[in-house]
C-alpha cells in the first residue's frame, strides 16, 4: 500500500475521544507480561535451537550502554548517572563475557545485518572503550556488508573526532537527541543543548559517510508552547535529517524519580499538546516527510519509507525497522532479546548483572515463550502498526483459523472505531483509515488478549 502524507488526517475531537493509555507494541506480548519462569536456562535452550530445520535467521544486535554524565529530568530509560569511567570500563568487561556466553550457546550463522548501541548515552564511552566493544562484537559475529549499524548520540558529548571514529568502526546511521531547542524547556528538563553543537554533529556525520541521520524530538515537555516548538521544528528541518521521531512525553513521576523534579504547573495542557502535535505533522509533511507510523517520519527515499511502500516494514525494540525476520540478541542491563518464538529480558541492576556473569549464567531474569495465539496476534498488530492494513485471508491461511469466528469479540470492539471513521472492516481487509493512523496503537489494542483479560491500561502512556 502506498501512503500519501496528504491523506494523513488530524482530528482533535476524534483523538480526544480515543486517546487511551496503551502499549507502544515494540513487542507482543509486551514486556510487562514476561514471566520469571522463563529464565536463563530457557533462554540458553532457545539460543541452541535457532537453527532448527537448517535455516537460521540473520541477527540483530543491541547493546545497552546505561551511563550518562548528567540527568535529563524527563528520561524514563534505565540509566546510571556518573562521570567515573572506571564504571564503564568494568561494565564493558562484563558485556564481553555476556557476548562470549551468548555466542557460545548460539546455534546457526553468526551473521549480523543490524546493530544498535542505545542507552543511556553510548557516546559516554571513551574512544578506546568504543573500539574495545566493537572488537569484541566482531570477534564473535560477522557484520555483513551493507548492514544497518546505528548509534544514539548526545550532541553535547560528541566532537568531530568521535563522529569520525564511529564511521571508522562501521556505524552508518545515527540518532541525534534534541527534544526541544527552546531554552526555557531545556532549563526545565536539565538539558542545555545549542543548535550549533547539534548541527555540527550532523554535518560531521554526513562528512563521515553516515547514510541516515535521525533527530529525536519530544512533545508535552514542561514550558513547551506552540510558538516555541514551531521555532524548534524550523531549525530541525533546516538541518535536513533523513528521519524524525516526535515522541509523546509520558509524565509518570510515581514510576520515574527524575520526573519529580518537573513542576506540574509547568506542564502544557492537553489542548496545547494536541496543537503542538498537529503543528509538527503539518510542518513535516509540508517539508516532504512521509508519515511512517506512530511518531516517525522519513524522507520518501529513506529506507523506512521504501520498506513501508514495499510491505517490508517491521517493528521491534529499536522501533521501526526494515528487517523483519531477525533474531535479536541484546546485551547489558535491562536489554531484551528475541530468539525464535521467545523474548527474554536481562536483570536491571549492575550488581545482579555482574553476579550472574561471574557465575557464568546468562543474566536473564524473565521472558516468555509465545504460544500459537500470541504469534497470531503479534502478526496482526505488526501489520496494523507497520502497514495500516491487514489481509484477513493471509492471516487465515498462515494460522489456519476462521478470522471472524476467532476474533468475534475483537471485531465487535472495533465497531465504535468503525462508526467514528478510524477503521474499515470488510470481508477481506481491515484498513486503518487516514483519521485512524494517529490512533493505530488504540486500534491494535483491540487484538491484545492480555489487555482484554485485565483491562488495566493505566500502566502505559497515552496514545497521543
């Protein structure tokens, strides 16, 4: 299906009506459904069964680097605030142990077509530490020519020499954190970052041969205004990134301690948030960006936009991806792996991580093995989130079900959304209509069996 951003409809009344708390569906089932009964032994077993039938999927690798020099008050990531590189040096030694362990247990090819360093702040690492981590990776895995190798970058901590080194190490994609250039907002979130240092990093990345540069923005931050965000958008568009992500800030101070430093009185109203989002969509589509889904935009010739047009777009823990059939191996605290029909998550603290690896045990503390129903529902949610449409016949053929009988309750739940013009359901297709694209998470939630079982949606952020 070929999407035109001209068809993207932003209807504030519809959004207010259906803007519920819901998952982002980087996995299904979502991580809060993982169980501790799926432990290190279960993860090890599935690493060893990867090559069943003589076919092993290509690999995607994720490395979680949790360290940051300073704290950003909005951040909900698993991070460690420190300026002590002794801590990162020790962490890398243990990551090397985990890489060796997973590699030892891994059946099948060790070819990697996707690699990502996230955080925290991956560029917290010194140049020597970056070289060390990449050397460990290449010792156990083969990074294929033309693969997608990306890193998250904080422009406040990166100079031209670091960007050049990242290019030498093999990175060809970069995600640049901005959030907002408005100085009042930056002070309120404790992240002072100039336009000059940001554009300098983007220029250096282009000079070092990076194929794709993405900029991350957040709407709903304290002190944000429509006019202020308009100025940020103009400055970002002038930098000409290949992709943009505009995330919805979830203010959950009861869950994330740093957010308690944000004054409730500084938070924009729900109406202001909607106006900011509407403005962002209009400015980006007017500037020629294609709406990929949820909060992602890309230039028409970017690989994400091409993959969506060709029906190859996929969603995983790194967001939207052009590679659908990867097994994902993840390393470091709190990271989540996907191998075959399983997910597994690592322990969340350094002490637990070190203790497990000292005992030569994979640092997994929970996970899940998907049953046939999970795999079926995951396929449906993936199709809706990535392509805004679902072929009922293809699902029936692949999973040997009678769709209308199997999903009678779900189709009934979609009736209200059908009546509101968000989605069209006929005998052959479920199609997310233009007014529903911003609410695709809410539409996908109709097929989430776990939500249906408990109806407790307060643990998630709002859809918009």
